[in-house]
C-alpha cells in the first residue's frame, strides 16, 4: 500500500509530532510519500525523511508578502502541480492530508487522474480554533480577519471532499458530527500516540545533585496558549510557590522559548534532548486555558511516568481520571497552586500518579498500537488491490 502524507514534520511542535509519529508507525506497513511546504528547517533535519520513499515540496502561498503557509493550498499553483506529479508518478492508494487546507484540490486532481481515497487528518475542529487566532497579538489584523472568515468555509469543503476523517479524540469526533451534520461512520478516532521510553534506562542515568524539586513546562513558544502558560508561570505560579518552597525550580523549554534565569525559574530555550529533560524533572505542569486538540506534552509526561498538574482544557481529549492519572483543576487559580504544593509535599502521591499515568499511556496511547489501528483502517477503506 502506498500512502501520501501531506503535512509538515517540522518544526518540533504538537501538530508536526502527530504527523511524524503516525508516519513512523505506518512506515513498517506501507510505502510512504511526503508532501510538505518548503522551509529552511527541513533542509537541516534530513534524518527525519528516511522513513519516506520520496519527499516533495511546494511553495507557501503569500498575499502582499504575508505568508499563509498551507492555508490557501487550494489556490496555490505549486501545490496543485505537486499533487498532480505525485498522483501521476507514485499512484498512491491513500492521500492523508493534515488540516483541511488542500483537500478540495487533492480531491479534484485525484478524481481526474487517480484512484486514491482522501483522508482528512483533523488535528482540531479548525472552525472552533478561530478564536485562538483572533486572540493572538502577534498575528497581523488582516491575516486574522482572513483566517477567521475563511476557516469555517474551507473546513466544510474539506469535510465534504474527504472520503474519511480521522480525529484525535472522541470529543472532536462528536464536534464534527454536530457542526457539519455528517455520519459517524465517516469519522474514526485515531488518538495522538507517544513512543514509550524504557524507564529503566532513563532512571539509571538520572542523577539528583541536591534536594531541589524541578517542575517542567515545555512547548512551542510560537503557540499563543503556550505563551500564555509561560506568562502565568512567571507572574503567578512560580512566585506563589516560592513563598513556601525555596527548593523548587521551574524549568521552561521549547521551540523559540526565550532563554533566561529569574529567581526560581530557568528557561532553557530549545533543547535537543527533550526526553532527557522530561526524565530529569520531578513534576510536570500544563497551565493551559485555551486551545484545541490534544496536548502532546501531556502524553510525553505520562510516557515518562511523571506526576502532572493540569487544567481540564490542558488534558482535553485524553482519557485521564482526576486523582488517578493526573491532578486536574478547572482553571489556573489557587487550586492549581495548591495541587502543585500537594505534590511537592507528598512523595507517595507523586509516585502513584506517575505510575498510573504511564500505565494509561501504555494501554491507550502507544504509537505502535495506534499505527496498527490506522493501517487496519486504511485496509478497510478498500483503497488498493
């Protein structure tokens, strides 16, 4: 079976992690072709391309020197050209497109020249994400207005053009059914998966030099909800914790995260070995109050057996039970800070939360199991002989 995957496997962010991890799990079963937007990061990280038979690129779409990336893929001549070449040369059985942008044009060309099944790999319900774009002060107003106005239309077109839709959670599946009035048979839940590290290897390499307790938050600083979380750690959480617990250090890391040291906070910027960083920390927090999809960082922390304090929004889409797999509160308020203090002071609860979190990751979010499930779905779609 040949599968064309359209989506960016760079930079290292939640959405690209999802795309690459699914591809990595699929490549043992299928022959993979990648189509992604041309960017400099890709050239510097060629090792990630090894799982693909071949890689194609298209140029991002621009309006008045403002890049819209893949947003206007359905109007992008270089995208049409790339899809046409791939269908002609590679004859894929499945075309898996992340996000709704470019699904209509792929359907159009495939109807004329190919026989593939088109799959919309939905990372969110994009029409519900419009308010995130509108709240981001770093996005130019004209771009905000275009995205806000066009996203619901583009996604509706994508939903009608795709043969099948895969969502990352049952919650998103239900939102698609409600918003677009489509049959549940057209939508399958393929969760975000995580590679499960060998904890014995990491734990044997872990060294604690003193009695410091380290609390980690990581994520792409470009993503506005993550930036909000960083600000609330700086201005609210860390100062409050420092009043009672002088031995606690907050660690921040992520793509484009600024580097600095401030009282009980150390921001490392981008780190090459994220696994080692997660392994070395004692507690993980996710003070997220808005956004969509599933926070991959939560699954990372679970895979490493870390005790987690998060909001209900932060753990949305993950089948975690409050008090068993994580401590979950409604907002980043006094209860959030009290939950952190509770874990600082209760070693046994930290261990039990971490143990149950790891068990949940093994049972429901192992990327190898998820990849096999996706492959079986593609077999059932009957797209190849």
